[in-house]
C-alpha cells in the first residue's frame, strides 16, 4: 500500500533548477535513504512533502489518516517545559482519546439503550487504540527512549531552554520516536549525536516496523538501516533496491553503460553526417543522403550528465609554529557552572588530536577556552609562539543575505573577483551557488564556503569543530586527504570514527574529565 505518492514534481529557486518532473512512491514498511551531493535538493524534497514548501508543479498525495513525524531542527520549545513534559507530549493524541472516553462514560448514565450501545462500541474502539499504543506504559517508554539517547543523564526535569544544540536535537528526535508515526522523516539525524547514541539509533531503526525516509551522509549508518535508495542528481530522482554499497555498484554500472551507448551513438552520428555532407549534392545519391539526414533529425540523442565539480582542499601553510601549541594548568571550563574538573593538558607542534565524547560535555567550550574566546572559570591557558590559527565553527555566522562572493571577498579584499570565484569553485561550488545568497544554500554548501575561507588563509594550527557535519561523501573524503597531508597541528572535534581515525595521531576521550556525561 502506498503511503506517499509524488507525481511530476518540479521545483527551483530563481533560475536554479532543483527538480524536473520527478516521481516518487513510498510503501508501508520501506526504509528509504535520500542521497545526493550537497545542494541537489534533499532537504528541499523533505520540505515539499511535509507541506512547508509549495512546489512549482506536481502532486503530493498522502494516504488518508497517515501520521507523519518530521525531525524539525527549528521546532519551538517553550520556556518552563521540562524534558519530561516534551517527551510526554508525544502521547497527547492518546491523552485526548482517554479524555474523550471518560466523557463517554459520563454520558452512559443518562443514555437510551440505543445510545448506550453506540457509546459502548466507541469506548471499546478507543480502549483498543490505547492498549495497542501502550498508553498505560507511557512513563516506562519515556524513560527507555530518554536513556537510549542520553537524555536521562541530563535530567528529565531540566528546563528545555537550557539545552545545547546537540541536546535539543536529541530531545526532538526522542519525542519523534515516541510518537511512532506511520512514517518518519529524518534529515541528518546523526549530525548532533555522539557515537554511542548513533549506535542506539541504528539499532532502533533496524527494528522499526513503519516506513522512514532518511537524509544522511553517514555511509556506515545508511548501510546498516536502509533497504532502498533514492538518488537525487541533475534534477532527477532514481530508485535503487538495496543499501548504499549496492547503489554504488549499480550506479557505476549504469553510468558505464550510458557512456558506452553515448560513444557508439556519437560515432554513428559522425558517420551519418559525413555521408550526408559527401552525398547530398549528387543526384544519384541525394535520396540516400536525405534518408540519412531524416534518421539524424529523428534520433533521440543521448546526453551525459554534466560532471559535478569535485572539491579540492589544499591548506595554505604558514611558517612553523613554536614547539608548544598550548598548555593548561588546573583549567576549569564552563559558563555559569563548571563543565570540567581542573585540567592539565598539553599539545605540541605536529600533533593531530581528536576530541571525542558525548554531546554537551564541553568539547566546543574547551576549544573556545584554549583560543581565548571565552574566559575559563579557573586555571590558566598558555599558548606558544608564531601561531597562525584557522578555526572552523559548526555553524555559519554573519550576514546570510550576502552572496558567497561577497562573504569571501570581505575576508580577502586583496583577491580579484576572478580569484574569489576560482577559490569557491575549487571547494566544489558551481557558478549558480557562488552567485547565490548564503541563506538559500544547503548546510553542506555553507560548510564549503567556510572551508574556502579556511584553506585560503595561511595557518600552522587548525581547530576544527565537527567539520564533516552536512558535507557530502566526496567533500568528506577530500577533507580527510587534505588533513592527513597537512604539516601543521590539528585539534579536531568529530563523532565519525571513519573520519578522525585516519587523521588523528591521538584521541582524547573528553568523558574522562567532564563533570557530567550525557
């Protein structure tokens, strides 16, 4: 049975086409990954099917009474609500049903025999719904999901407005999973989860009975939870049965078949054109030439998709820094309250250190304390000489109404417009991206603009806070290669072992010194 049917969908932003006449169908129980390079339209597709974005053309049809759950990173959480309140609100429709059932019980006292029979039937239906959805086990289910995603360690009575970005995402995801909708829509759910909770979510989705559509660039995660792939590329949507590795094999085979057919057809076109050119003027061969020309005119010409620009990251390296990068003495990090015990940490030139551990324990706070962006609650940080630091933050700051060219030019005024365009193109951005405002770019495209600024600044120390969030597979692989090649020192926060294990010379587990483990 089809839960969702998309017919002849077309959409674009200005003169930049995103989809052209695409169709899609989701059946009950299907576990679908929506994949593609940054900016191909995955999040746009999610926005269209949830109704938050009106398409230029096409039909979106949901089956009747289907309950859709969408992981919305921008959902508003009200001050005064606790984590427990938000999680229990996932069962509001069941609470409403219970209230409706209790009203029916009250009506039974004055009901006629016919009305009583109808009321008893309706009460029975509601009671079945409550039982089937474990209504009387709500508290236990809330505790179970909270524990699985690490919310129990934060404290279920904590006010939701005190949560960090990562904790907030965990809460919204937990609420969504508790709602058990007929279809889950998950856009980059692992971006703000640490390794342990990604593993928990993986197991949960493997056992999930209902359908889901997942957008993610985390390949090991995708491979373990999906059985269908929809690939977004060149404004088209193509369906592949199997996991991501199977898709890669099928896609490559399809690409090679198309290239072979294209070469054969181009050779045939060249031969036909040559025959027409040599024979159209002769009376004896004119009819044959016209026949060949007609064949040319009616031929459906095979077109190869334009190759997307592959990113190329090469960090500009400054002169060598002093031997000591930083040293802390009894450093206590935090804002209103301590996030760490007193720390004595040391980093020397040439080290590439990955900071790992659960969200919310203070990894970003530690980076900002070392950089001097925030004052520690106690202790000191000493930094060495001749330091040229490049800092990659998790999210884009500044004016989102600026174009890519404007935001890079502002940081590098000595560059010509041609040089700015070339620098952005090297990061895998097309001309249309380069001329667009930051506000209309995808998360991955914004990350590439920030990387463009970073690689064009001379550095000998890189401080990177979750640099792979939102990046597509090609960009992630190229960034890994560039960081391995980099001769300077690196301090890196990452939740992707496949990424940091190949880059880091050592790994610091921050859970060993934090005052709280989430």
